[in-house]
């Protein structure tokens, strides 16, 4: 049943939609993660190590301490 923009959705419909979006998001992330793991496998890195190197590269060679500072700052202001 198609709804127009001025009709309300029931709580059940909203919850089912949210659940499906969550399932799709999880499936998408699993696919991305699998591809990412395959991409970095020849370099003998795990995703966390690759992520740290990637952040360091984009912060112009930042140290682990500098990355930790940026991460703690971002977590504090984004929550």
C-alpha cells in the first residue's frame, strides 16, 4: 500500500522499516569489510593497522600519540 506524504505511518511500519535499514547497513558493512581485508591482505596488515596508517598519512605523518589526541578530541565533540 503506497502512502502519500501527508499520511502517518504506524509504529509497526516504522519499526519494520528501521529494522530493514539496520539489516541492510550491516550487510553493506560486512561486504565492505571483507573487500577491505582482501585488499590489505598482501601487505600483512589487519584493518586496525591499516586504518592507523591511513589516518597518519592524511595527517601528514602524525604519530600514534597525535592520532590518539585527534581521536579523543573527535569523540568528545561528536558525542
